[in-house]
C-alpha cells in the first residue's frame, strides 16, 4: 500500500500537534489509553524523517508518552520507538488528507493476522465540531464514540471507534 501523498508534501503537512479523533486500534478504543495527542516534528527533509511523540492518559489517570522516529522508505514511513520497543519497527502511511490539511488518515500496517490499523487525526486548534461523527455513506464503518467511563479521571474518552469493513 502506497502513501497517497509525496514526501515533499508530507514534510509540509504532517508537522504539528494532532488529536486522534477516530481509530480501530485496540489500544485507543479499549479505554486503557485516553486523550491521545500526537506531536510530529520535522527532523530532516532528505531523507524525510520526523520525530513522533504520542501522549495519552492511562485508565488509571497516569500520563504517558511514546517517543519514536519515523523515516520515509520508498512508499511510507518506518517508525522505530525509543527504548526496548526499538527492535520492533512499524510501518505507516498517510492514506488521505482534507483539502486544508487539518485532517489526516493514517494507516498502520500491522501483522497480517491483525489487519491494518487506522487513525483519523485532526490538527490541534481545528474546530472539529463541523466534522461528521458518522459518515453518511459508510454508517457501518464508524461507530459512535465509547461512553464516558465514570471511573476515568475527569471523565475522559478515547477516540471514536472505527470498525473493520
């Protein structure tokens, strides 16, 4: 699967702070990780390399961060996390973007048995109130957001759930 955008376009678009608005990835929709925010910074243009800091709050209310570096490799990014997880690189691509660059669709290529993981990212500061919670043409593909868990700190919620087709 190839990225929908060229590296030079990605270098201009993806740096910034993003909120994970929707996903089918278990770690986001289980409620064990809530309020996910992804900060992407450009490290170099040639080869395209970005640093990625994914911050979230655990179900117990603890703040956590996963730090990684992603480098462009012919048709997408290969991401290596810091620490022990550095030995298990992952691949991801930007599959789509809104015309103004405020919404990105990221596809994480997971193990064959797990299928692909999808994240819909909304640029921080973007008014997401106008975005549809359920696409009109794909009502079976997107589920309503999980209920606010009464036991979670400040009643935080995770991203909207996307079900596999």
